[in-house]
C-alpha cells in the first residue's frame, strides 16, 4: 500500500478525555475516531488491525470445529421474556420499539436467539454436539463508556454457543474452546492468562476468563507460579492461615483515640501494623438485617464472596451504624456487640488485636477471640493477596492485573430449559440439551494488545496484528530519482513476495515520516536516503531496536523476509 | 467440509408465507431462518454464500482504490438534525433512545457520519479525492418486510462515499465505481443491467441503478438493444411520436355509454382500441389545485414525472371530481373543461379520439385537439413502453424486469454544504467538497442471484457464489469399505487441491442426498457407488446437466478441476 492511496491521519496530541495509553495511542495513530460516547469509527488503519484479529479468531474457531453463522443484531423481546432476562438484564440492554410499537433490543448477547434456533433445528442426538459461532457487532449501553474501544457501547464480539446431548460432551467442547482460546492469544502474540471466574449475569456452572496481562487492567488476577492455579481475585479462595491462632498474651484495654478512625490512623496511633487491627464493616442485607463483617486491617472485603453468603447487600449508612452500634463508623467493633457477625478466616486467626470500642473516640487493644468476644461464623470474605498460600496447596499466590478479552461458560441447561430446547436421545427419550457459550471481545483485543505493547513513541503491535509489516521511508523522493527508483523497486519486490508493506510516498520531512511510522506500530522500517544509497545501502531498524543498521539494498528483500520469519 | 461436521438443515416444504422462489428456496435449503418479521439468521450454508459476495465486493472495491473503514451502526440524532434528515427520513429510520434518553438511530445509511469524518479529517486538496467504504449491517424499518432477505429490515450493505475537490474528479470516481460495479456483477456470474435512475431520498444529481435481471423483479427497466440506452422506467423518457398529429376526419359526437367507465369498457363499446381513447386522470396538488392529466388510453401515468411537474400531488377523490367536473370519474374529459390540463406527448398526437363527455353516462367520439378542445401544456407524463423510440434516437425500447442490487449517486454538495465539509484548495481558498455515494445490497444479491438461477429441484448458483463447488455423494458408505475409501481419497485429493468440496458422509438414502445437494445449489456432483466402482468409475453430473456421465475414479480430480476452470 502507498501512503498516497491510503488514509493515514495521525495526531500530535490525543484529546484530553483519553486516559489509558491504548486509548490515547489509538486516537493519535488514527486507528479510531469517536462518533459519540462509546461509539467509534474504525478508521482504515485500525480496521486492518481489527480484521487481523477477526481472521485469526475465525481460523482457530473453524479449526476447532466451530460452524459460523450470523444472527440478526436486532432481537424480538418475546424470546427474552421466555427466559425472563427481558426484565432482569437491566439498562445495559438497549431496548428499541419498531414502527409498529413492537419491542426489540439491539442484542447484547445471543443465548436466546441461538437456543431458539437449536430448539427448531435440532431433533436428534445424531445432530449433537454442535458449536455455532458468529463474529458480530454487539451493543451494550454502558453507564459510563470509557477507555475508547476498551469499554465501548458498540463493539465486535465473537460469540460461540455449543449444544450437547450430555455433560461429558459439554466438558469436552469446553476444554476444546479453552485450548482454542489459548491458541488464539498465542498466535496474536499476546501475554495472557486463563483464570477461573465468576459466571455473573450469564449464569451456569463453571467459567474461565482469558486476560491480556497489563498493568492498567481492570481485573486483579491471583495465580500460583508453582502450579496451574489461576483465578480472578473475585473468585480466588483466600485460604485460612496455616498456623493456628496464637494464645492471648495481653489484657484487653480501652484507650482514648480521638480523631483516629481509619485502619491506618489507628495502626499508627498504636505503633503497630494494620495486620494487628481488626476491620469491622457494617452492611445491611436485602432483608434489612444489620451485619458486621470482620477482616484483618490489611485485607480487602470481597463483595462477590460476601454476596454469596448474604445475598444482595449494601453498606450501612452512618445513621444505621449509629442506631445499631451506638457510635460512629470509625469506632465500631465486635466486643459487646449484639448484631450478627461474620469473620474472615484471617481475622479469625488474629490475637492480641486492636479494634473499635463501640464508643466514639475509643479503641480496645489486646483483644482476643473466645476470651473477649465470641467468634461467630468464619468464612472466606476477603480478596486473596500476594503471598497467600495457593488454594491448591502448591505454593504461594502472586497477583497481576489483566484485561478480560475472553470468557467461556458452562451454561448447562439454564437456557435450554427456559426455551425448551430438547432432542431425542438414542433411546428415543426427550432430553434437554446441555449448553456452553464462549465469547471473545474482538475489538477490545486491539486495545488490550496496545495496552500491553507500547512505548513513548507509540504503538508496538505483535507482528500478527500489525497493520503493515514493513514501512519503506524514502528521504527526498521528490528530488532524487535514485531514491525514488530504489524505493519503488524495493516496494514492488516486497509486494510481490506477499509482504504487507507501506510505502511512504508523500514527500514529508524525515522526522514526520519516522514519527508516523513509529506511532502507528509498524514492526520493521527501511529508510532509503541518497547518501547511503550511493554506497548501495539502506537503513533497517526494527520498531524496538535501539538503532538502525546499514544493509545492502540488493539484500533488503531477503533481509526483511528473514526478519518476518523470526 | 464433511456434512457430519457441518450443519445442513433442509426442508421439504417452504413455509406458506414465502412467495418468491428465492425466498422459498433459501428457507428450504437452510440458507436462512426467520427470527422475526424482516429479521433473518444466515445459517452456515447461506453465510458461506453471503461471504463470497462480500469478498468479491471487497476485492473489487480495493482494486478500484476504495479504502475500507467501519462506522458505528448506532448514530447520534445530532448529525441527522444538521442535515435536516432526522425529520424527513420517515419511519423507515429506526429511532432509539439510550439509557440517558439521548436520541440515536440504527443507521439506515451513513452520509452524515462519513461527512462528519471528512470535515474533521480532511483539510487540504492534497488529501482529495478519497473513496471510503464499509461493509456493514444496516437497518431499515420497512412497513411490510417481505420476500425474505430481498426486502429485510436488517441487511448487509456495502456503502462507499467519495469526496472531491471538484466535479471533474467526482465524475471520474463515479465512472470508476460504475465500472467496478460492472466487474463485481460480472465476477458474480449474474446477468445484470445498469440503468439511469431517479435519486429519490438520497438526493444529488446523476444516478444509476444496477439490476439483476429476473422476471420477478420489482422494477421495470427500459433499454435499447441497439445502443447503450438504459433507464429505470421511472426515469426513461417517453419521446413524442415521430409522426405529426393526423388531421381530423370525424365530427365530434356525444354518445350515451351507460355503465362504460374504464378505458377497456369504452374501447370495447366503440369497437376501437385503447390507443384511441383519451385517459383523463384527476389529481390535486399540494396547493390544492385540481388538475387533469391526459394520456393515451393504453399508457400508464408515471407518477415521478408528474411529481417533477406538479410537486407533491395525490389522486382526486370522487367528491373532488364531482365538484370540479360535475360528473363521475368514468366520464370526465377535456372538452369544455375549465380546469388546468397537462397532456402527455402521445396524447397530444391523438386525433379523432374518444373521451369522457363530463356528463354521467356519456362519451364523445371524433374529438380533435385545436378544433374541439384547446391543447394545454404538453409534457412527458407516461411510462415508456416496449416499442417506443429510444430517447437516444438509435432504435426502439424494450422492457425487462430487474432487482435493484446497486445504486450510485452524484450527491454533489448536498451533504458537504449542510455539514460544512470544506477544504483548502491549491490557492488556499476554502471550498465545499463534492461528494458521491455508492451502495450495493450485499445480502440482497444472494436472493437476486437465486431469483435468476433456479429450477424445480432447487438453487443453481453461479460458481463464484456457490457454497461449495463439488459434492461427493458416496452410496452405502456405511456398508462398503471400497466406497468409503474411494470417497475419502477423492475428498482428500480435492481438498488438497484447494477445491471447496462437501463430502456427504452421513449414510442417508441416495434420493435424500441427491435432493439435498441439488436443493442447496452445488454446481458439480460426483456419485460413488459400489457397482461402477468395480469398473473403476464414478458418476459425474453438473447441476444443469440432463444426465450423469461415467468417469474413471483416478481421473476424477483432474476432471473436476477442468470443470471448475470453465
């Protein structure tokens, strides 16, 4: 491709609203342009990258036996009413009325539609298993769309849905999809991690997420370097401390602690660490019960785990705390309290600890369970942290951050039962189908890949995703026939070899051309200038190389080809 | 592909609601399945065909210098308000409110969005011309969706938009797109015709439609076999008869014609032809003027032509006719009438004609312009018909029917002016861009191709669009190792040669397998049976061949390859 026949539109500065590096860089490189909140046009350069991701996803899905189809984006409300999700999916679903006032939505996901197809088309166990997939534009009406295409409202998704005669078959396809996803992210050249995950609004039993690793990732992932264990921190079990609770050595003592309310303030006041301060978090359940959650001061409450114990809950207001504990939020604690209490496993192992005295401006020190306060129910209530024992007993956990780009679910019979998707088994008996679903955020992958691969000069894409493999940058092409001739000759040679090459055939200043090619993320660059050309040479530089190297013009095609093979 | 690893779902009968052959066949062949009115899932088999069309369109667009991008499907109302089309586009546009109650639409077309991109990204004449295109799902909320994907609500469209520094540049790209469309439909293997067309709701100056020719086509097309002239009948000029009006030979005479109201009845009553009866059509303009349109009895009013003369108009009610003409609709005529009259050119050439007498139950015969009635304004008011002189003077017109699959427009400055899309010309002066737009109904092409190519056994697709090129049908594969071995060997050989082959590896009855392969439109079929295999032969039959021919198994791959080259 020639720059003169393509459309490259780079910016010196990203709009100030862009926060994440990938968002800034995608705007600056002219990969995307914003139309409205959460709505982006994929400009020619960005679309090339998006299509590379799409094609790799499609190829690997086909290899694994997936069968592509294409469902409508607009879906009738009736199907969603059959599964009950029309009411519960919430405002993320963009609801639409057509000219006849019938209800539709712009599909946020397609479980209902595909299960409707399955119940109509599949009669016999002989037609199972089958794994349908599509690559399609989806819409989710995010409350706060942000980070560019990372959390856009309209986005491209690969969604696959498998149907099975029994659970063993579902497990087999689930594993095959797990493997396929690993192949996809490996081919894309990304560092990624598969982790056990919560099933959320989609439902079902088992579930894994695939994360591109990046410091800016929204999700914290717990993993064990010594084993296969990996889970979203939402899910990762925080196991009980190995050592039993130490015996009490101190007496309980009430101390005036005026103005000391946070864990940090209290720990500093008593010249101890947060590990020795008990954190009491007051919540109110859906049934209006006031409950204290007890954690070690340095630990964070895991709301998903608490939710599984309590059902829907919310944090108590200052008023509710005062009404139930007779003091302000910074001074509540378990001693003498009459309300229901749940203790985290690590909190339950504390001894001689500090906690609020249920008296404004006072804390206790030297508190011990059993002696000073009854230890209630003990549960896993906190986020796992680095250094925790791995739940599989094979080492200690580390924490990294990731961007979720894939999610696979064992839906089991949730949708098939609601929509009555049945088949006749080998004995002629009607059975409900087992079902799995498997999503990949195709457009999000582009942002995630950049979040993982960039520097101060711009985007550094893995070769499999780069919009072009090689840039040819001729210096002073307008003035020098030798430069023009060499550039055209090299361009033709590389194009004929099937290499995706971009020829910068607009006579810009070298600095502008170099900056453009670095910003948009082309892995290899050849600069052709009159001076080195006189010696028969051109300058090669890889996108991550510290400096250029001189190579003979006549060897350049072979040299580039060898670089592309690496 | 193996049938056992694919998803084929054929039906013996199409649902009764399907009217057109293509709709019936696409349902029966399992190309598509209906989700709701005007919403169809492209099943695996149909999607293969759709992708072939999409890929050919993309390849040819790229060859012609088109640059692909991808705009959001959901568009903010603000842009449509800037061009004024939010109010005028009508209920075909699916309007949406998001969770914050902001107005959006599911894009029926993208002139506004692309012009917004152009005005932001294009500063200089050096960036022009540029031709952006996308291949994308569009939504138009048809009053009465029908004919399957032929007139669906959600459909796949290729829409291109070009921007130019001057009109000469627009004309050049317009011609290049005309040529590109011709190449696309030629590569697809379709009989088609490009015709001059009305610009309709999109606006602008020149416009051509591309039609796939088929008897069931909704559009009538006028063309001259002896020249390049071709136009939609909506647009085709009906030229004045070559001969001058004949002199009067009869006296005007009023005759009682009780109950004779239609042209046919009146012509029969007077034992003459409809050509000799003057048709008077009463209409009312937007300004409430009552107007008589005079046509030859055998001609049809062209409402688009009349609209260009009168502005918006409607047919007069019985009451309005009675109030203005003092008689009922079947008896109105020009003689003695005081209302404004417009005569078609062919009507103006009539002499000694029959017309209503403006008296219930009476007609005149022997009427002549000039003598009996003043001839008012003469215009082209009718549809051209077969046998009319070609407007280019090079022969006579014929009429055929077509399905519109492409439409190209010279939009000129309509959108660029409304959205202030300007650039700096070579003199540094701000100019408004010239603009063209170019659409292809990608999904409709599949239906149109079938409408043009089918027989009583099913779909006959041109090779470029067929879901697979070759079907291998082994008879009794389950019982015969020889058959299975030969089938597998041939399958492997053809796959390795890069040929798209479908192996019918489910042990169905021969009749079922033959019917399936014929229904879904695979151009070539090889049947492997034990008997002929004993002689080393298999049976080849082309989809349109009257009978099979025996060929040696060992030659089969070469034989098939030679067939595919034809």
